[in-house]
């Protein structure tokens, strides 16, 4: 299914998004997949100062023929997301986070229609706030990731 088949797409005027740094996109309660390719894995390992083998052992697994970050078993949070506290939650690998993380919330599941976008906004306080991304910027993000 092409997400660009509507001419123009429902988001032709652009969409506003500004990360609120709340960590909700990286947190449970449901389990999910955060896909990482070989280059992203190497960058994460280097950023953390560990070997690729150690990263695989501690934080990754194979699923559906790809590598994914293993979520915390107790709360389904990303293991690189700081625990909830008084301040904003932070990502330990933010500068080298996988493309999937970089393109949130512009994922196909959120972009099928305005209702899906609004549903994502119920979880993500950054949706419909901040700077407006153009239709072309949104399409570039959709093309950059396969979730």
C-alpha cells in the first residue's frame, strides 16, 4: 500500500510536531520493535563504548529476520530510556538513535489518515505542536524508515 496514493495526501498542508521529550514513544506498556541496521548498531556500540558483540548480547535480538532492541521485560520501555523521575526522560543513545526513532511520529501506521494521526496524538504531546513540517519533509521521513 502506498501512503502517497492520495493526490494530494491528507497532510498536504503539512503537520506540526515538536518533541516534548516525554519518552512516551519509547515506553510501554505494549511490547514493540525498534529496528536497527548494521550501521546503526555499530554507531550505538561506539557511542556506548562497548563492542558490537556486547551490544548484541545485552540489548539486541533477531525478530522477523531483522535486529531489534530488546525492551525491558517489566515495563516494555526501551533499555536506553532513563527511568521516570522528576525531570524529562532522556535517551542514552539520542545522537545515534535508529532511524525508526528519528522519524517518530511520521510512521506509516500514524499517517494513513487524520484519525490515525490524532490517535497517535493522544499518546504523544508533541503532535500538533511546534513547527510545521511540509508535505515533502513528511514524505521524506516516511520513505526513510520501515517499521
